[in-house]
C-alpha cells in the first residue's frame, strides 16, 4: 500500500516581554475568552494536518450513487473539486512514472458527463442507453482500454470499447491515442468512426483512487476495482 505522509511542526517562540507583562497579558486573554464564551461564540480548533486517507474517503462518499456526477448540483460539484484540490497536495512526484497508475479502474465521477462515454452520456444518449459499468484498464507499459457497458432501451445489452496507446508527455501529463471504437449490441459487432486523442493530467494516485484533469478542465475520479496484493 502506498501512503503519503505530511508532517507539520509548530515552533512556539519564547515571550519577548517581562514576566509581569506576560501575567497581565494572560489575565487579559482569559477575560477575553470568557467574554467570547458568554456571547455564545465558540472557537473551533482547526487540525494542523489533513490526512489523505480522510480526503479519499470524503471524495468517494460524495461521488457514489450520483450516476458518475450527473445527479450532483453545481455546489456539490464545487465541493468535489475542493477535495480534489486538497488531495493534489499529497500527490507523489511525477505520477506518470508511478506503477500505481496501472490496474483496472471504475469511472466513479466526471465533472463533465459527456467526457466519459461521449454521445452515449449526453442528455439524449442517457435516455436511450443506461450505463451499467464504465471501466478503464491501464496496462504496463503503454496500453489503455476503456469500456462502457449499457442497456439500450431497457431491452438490449451492449458495450462500447476503445483501445489506445499511452504516452507520458511529462511527469504529470499523459496522452492516449485511441483506435476507432468498437460497438457490440446483441449479436452485432462492428467498428465505426476514426481515431481519437485525449490528454489527461494525473493529479493524485494511490492504492485506492486516481484523479485526473482533462485538457479542458474536466475532473475525473477513478476507483481501483480490486485491492493491490
């Protein structure tokens, strides 16, 4: 299991006034605290350190059961983005070189519902195609496979799959060039369209989740399907 620890140290300086002045200041401080308490206003201690594990659980709890973000309000999307920004502070250096990016991932959330799944996930597409699973597999050294399984009109099971080649552009950004998509519905199977290309910045990765931002700013939350051995 990969963990990222952040430590904070607080140094308390010695008083720079006399013992008498220090005593007077302490009395004044106690009176002020008593006045604040009497007015019904209480100060809440802020933790010096936020653990990444807590942030991971927070972001997962916010995106589960939301149809991968479709059901969230604008304010709820903003709260997800805030947690993602906090997690980015704990990201390993050069995540594109980290072996934790490999594995089988569930797409749990996207701030733009049409980014994963394309036309199958826009407002009209969701009326016809009910998504069941959205999976991304990243295989060493440079293969990405996307798969969206769905039910069409509540009658036919199908799936759309993409296979692409991954290239690390730098320590954070990757580019994936996908082959034409393959569509399977009932007994039919065929390819259509042409190649496509995406760029994604990996902003956080550990043994549970991976966060990414598309070149147009869409935020993705991936959850690992099986725990690491």
